[in-house]
C-alpha cells in the first residue's frame, strides 16, 4: 500500500504553475461544453472576505481569461451584509432556502454544497470557502487545471500550508492550522482508507469535481462533507481519478477549540457511518465551559443526516434534461 501511495503522489500531485493559463485555455477550446466551470462559494457571515474573493475570480478568470463560466455565492442564512457585498463584487447570489423549497433546508456546509448543484450548470464544479484572506486566483485555476487537461481525472483537492494566526501560536507558524485534520481526519484515513493517506489537506474546502461524479455521491449535511465526498469518490472512481495541486498558502479565520471539537465529532461520525453503515449509540457531543458556578455542560447534536445523490432528485434530473 505504501508503494501505491508513493506512486500516486508522484503521478497525481502537482503545483498550480505546472499548467499555465494558456494551456488551460487551449484545453477549454477543444471541448467548450465539457469543460464549462462553475465556481461555488458557500457563505455564512463572510462580509469581510467574500467580496475580494469574488473580485479576484471575476477579474483574473472571467475577464482577463475566460476560464470560469459562472460564479455563484450560496448564502446559508447570513445576518450580515454577505449577500450584498458578494453581489456588488459581481457574483450571482442565491439563498440556500430558495433552492429546492419543497425540501426544508437544514444547517450545515454540506447542505449548501449539495443544493448548489441545483442552481449551477458547469460540467466542472469548483468549491471555494468564502473566508479566505489574501486570496489568489491559483486556488481556482490550479485545481481545475488537471480536470481541463486530463479526461481521466475527476476529483482534485487543493493542498497548501495553513499557518495558525489566531493567537494560539506565533504568527505565521507553518502547518499548524489544520488541527482537526492532524488529530482526527489524517489518522482515520491512514488507518481505514490508506489509499487516501497521500492527501495533504483532506478536509480543505477548495476542490474541483466533475459534475457527473458529484451526481453519484451522497453529501453529509455538515462539516463531514469533505471527508465523505473524498472517501466516496475513492470507492466510486478509484485512486487514479483523484489528484491534488499545491496552491501555496491558505489564510483564513480559525475556529476556537470547542468548535473544533464539534467538527471532529461530525467528521468521526461521517467516517464511522462509512465503515459500518451502522447506528451511533449516542449521536451527541457534550462539551464544558466554566462560568461563575463552575463547569457547565453544553450538549450538541452531531450531524447524522446526509443528502442523497442529486441524480435521485426529480427536480435535478428535469433541470439537467432541459
């Protein structure tokens, strides 16, 4: 297995600079419809960062070079000016609750990604988190590159350094940002899905996937979505259809320790479900906070819901047929 992972790393890991923009444009010209690209930003209260991300993508990848066909921000219930800022910067903004209204939405990132497939049309769908700082267009062009130039590749993750800059470590400390990745996701993948051990950022929110693959995958509604999609993609299309691209450095806001604990529980549950398809004994997580009376427990429900493959939804198949 180690040899297989090493071989995959050699053949399926690249830098964004390995595919210049002129090469990507030439590949698009050969198959304009099959290489159409939708970029999706799931957003919840990201007014401080979403505008600059939208502006960079529009300027660099829609106006200077025509690589991206549509840029959509899915607002999952922001209480700030996220929608207005994104719209002013040039994105099409769709509210989560306006998509497939017959099915009430539930909170969660995976829910938003799943619903985005109903309002986008690109044959390549590129997801980008909306909280990134110092955003570079390489986050998009880098990860769509292998999909545009190699028909055998179906799923591409971004890889990057994640410096921790939130006061818990010296500013710029390299590779300390992905705490849930290192403590939960990486051990799970190495122990249970060792073929995926070569992914540097398995939980990263920047990845591009062919629509025909996304149509076949179930979407965990919460933070387990990245792990779930990666594991299911492996089982659906095999390791050689997966790849990763180095896009440099990812800077974003970091969650506090308790939020990370809830994320970790959700990710563990996603893995557990895929290992056994059984039931959790207690789909809850209790955490503690100190107040003037001592430690006070707070119990949270761990996401246990998944959305089915979109090809099983009548509204989706009807829209695609049209």
